[in-house]
């Protein structure tokens, strides 16, 4: 069956604008939220429950926020193949939650460069966790919806309004295609900056 229900969403975004309408609809559909730092605070400020990633991983955000989501319990939850018994057994053994939707908006590397920021600030705007979440969600599009930037919020909202918190394989593949476009562009821009 190619239709998948969204039950748990991991949300990790730099820009929060446009997210509130999406969160409202997801919450109304009974989707549970999982997040970190500023995004978690934003979700809770709207009155929604949001589990901390740290509660799942049992690790705090470390190295000045450089490492938050990079953990087997998070990436296992995204990459676990729901139709493989071995994956399901390992997810149960290690208490890895199924993550069905990943919403990311990357650190604004391009805008930081354009602003004339110094090298240290530019380096800190190279997103590691976010780009990894995008690639993981896109790789496992068979089970996971990946929303790789705020440009796709409207697309997901349209689907939610039309068919509830349920997506088809074709829709998930479409999001995955956009996701690899986002990651490819992001890395190309970073490569261009380093090349100079």
C-alpha cells in the first residue's frame, strides 16, 4: 500500500515564518511534534505540545548547538524501513520512534555570505544536521515525507487540506525530488564560496 499516515513530525527550521498554519493543521490531524531549541520554543509558544529531541536521544544539544539531531535514535527513526522486519525489530530493541514527516529550513548560508559577514559567521551557517535530515528523509521517501524548505510548506498544507495527514508514494517522491534539489543547490553555493 503506497499511502502512509503521518503520526510524528520532526521539525527543525531556521525561518519560522509560514510554519504556524502548517502546525495548526498538523496538530488538528493529531500529529505529534518533535523538535529542538528555537523551533521547539516556537511550537510551544503557539500552544502545541512538542517533545524535545533531547528526551529521545538522552543527549543535550552540544558544541554550541552544532550537534542536536545527529543521533541514531533520530536518524534511525527516519531511515528505518517500515516494511522490513529486521529494521522494525531493531527500532523496537533500541526504542527508536518512527518519524513520518521531517520539516527543515536550512541555515541561511547564501544570505550570510551576501550580507558581508566574516568568515567565522559564514562557517557557522553551514548546516550539517539539517542537510543530513533532508538527505535521510529523501532517501526513505517510501515511508517518510521530507519538506526541505519553507518553499514547500504550502504544498504540504494543500495535501493535508485535501486528504488529511496521509500521503501517496508519488507525493513523497515529489518531495524527495525537491529535497535533493535543495541539498544540491546548498552544497553548490558552499563549494562556490570555498572555491573563491
